């Protein structure tokens, strides 16, 4: 089976499960497979996910189809035979038993060939090795903590964050709309239409409940302890403002609204203006005071009501922890879902023991780390999946 047939067959399998995969997307999938020369199912998975999907809700269906197709109907060796680079002494062979670069303990799989082995007889670097090195670099950055990244790595990560797919959480609209696949019969509209056919209701009019995007609010801590993560989350906020119409705030010792500033086309310009607007950037931390200000000045006017609120902070608070608990209890009564992003929670054995975090936890619906590029995608997955509200224990 040639590469184009493999891509077309997998695209057909996705289409049969309800994912609208066009022939153009299947062709792009085949082209990317040929370019990337994937050597593991993990790499094939991400090539397909990036090129074939168009919505966050399609990921579970894609996962099921991928596991069934590539682990059932065809093996990775069949795919590799179509995309494998011609063997040579300069290119290490890859077998089915080779460890997955994404698995723990597979550091040997990330080892790059020596400079002499990476060049052919003409002195040029082998394209296949370059592609594999880039794939390994991208995977390395995927799980690398932002606080441990160099300036060059952070610059690349900021570019990748700008291209992250953002999907809004959805809610049911209050009104039903007429739809030919509706589940409820619209009797009045059916009888009105029956007048055209002599009183015989030959055409049934149906209605169904529609969905509409739910508001998203991001509130980020830019105090000194969060400095390694602040610039990255500023890029995420800018993307959320433009893609989701989100409301964005930052705080250290006081709250600053950045929604209008982040709508600027230039990231560098927006960052410079943010630095001038948020004069307490990299200062102390007053979480309770900042959240109370948000509720008093913005939340009561409707911004927080029914919204998915994302708070980005490590919970290190220099104020009274009782203020944090009080503010969070008020916020929880307004918001639909509260997501707390704490980069420190990625540490082994993490427990929310710092004062601000401990006071906030009873009112947090979802806790995520958001410390790396991969964890950042999980933050946006949590936002898109925030459709249900838990039964409050704080009323």
C-alpha cells in the first residue's frame, strides 16, 4: 500500500466516524508523513492530529480511530516501508523494538549521531537526520519546564504558543432554533405551514437547542515567583483574546486589565505596553486583594457570571490567606468553572500547602500545572472541556 493510499484510507476511517476529513487534508497528511519520516507510532499520531483535525472535540474520536487503524488493520512497519530513507552507514537503523522517544527512560533514543556520521560524502548534512533531530528537539521542548529554558528555547516556545489551537467552552443557548434535524416538534410552525397544503401537515417543523461559546476569563500572577512563566502566559492571553474573545487580567500587588492592550497586532508592542501599564510586574503577591478587586470592579458587571475563570498562580501570597478564601468563595458563586494553573504542581509529591493555594483549593474545580508547552495544551483542553459545573460545597 503506497503512502497516499494509507493517508486516504485513514482519512476515510475518520470521516466514517464523523470527522470531516477532506481529500486536501488527507493529501497534506501524506505529504507531512513523507517529510517527517516518522519512526514511532507516537510521531505518526501527532502528524495526523495536527493535519487532520479541526476542532478540540474531535480528539477522542481521532484517538479511537488511530488505535484501531494503526494497531489493527496495518502495522507501523508497513507505513515505515513507505517513508523510510534509503539505508546508509550514516543513518542508524530503526526497528520495531526501538524505544519511543516520548517514553520515560528512553534517553538513548534521543541521542543524536556524531557530527562525522551525520554528514554524507559530499559534506552535507543528511536531511533525514535533520528532520529526526528537529522532531526530537520539538518533543524535548514539549515537556521542558519554562523556568529551565534558555532564551533561545523560550523564543521558540513563544512562537509555538502563538499557534496553539484554542477552542471555547460551550453552553446551551436559552432559545431553541428551527432545524431540520431537531428533536422537538414545533407544533405552531407546523400548523402554520399546513395552511399552504390545504390544512394537511405534510411537512413537520422541528426545533433543537443550540450551543454558544461561554465566556473565558484569564487572571495571571506576574509577581516575582511567577516571572519565568509570565511572558509565556502573556502570549497565551493574547491568543485567547483574539480567538475566544477572552477577558484578561494580571496582578501582583494590584489588578490590571489587559484585554485591549493584548488585542494589538504586535506582540512586542503589547508586551512593552503591558510593562508600562502593570507597574507592579515582578513585585509581591496579594492574591486575595486582586481577586476581590476583580469581583468588585468587573465580576459584578457580568464578566465573571457563568464564565470559565482561569487563575494562573503558584499560590505564594504575602497577604492574609483568609482574604484568598473569601474572594474565591465569592468568585465560585459567580463563575461556571474555576481552573487554577499552578506550575509548582508538576513537582513530584506536590501538595497545596502554601497559604494562598491551601485557602483557594476548596473552590477550585480543576487544578493543572501549565509548566511546559505540553502542559499548556492541557490547560486549554481543560478550558474547552469545562462544560459541567460541580455541586458546590461552599454554599
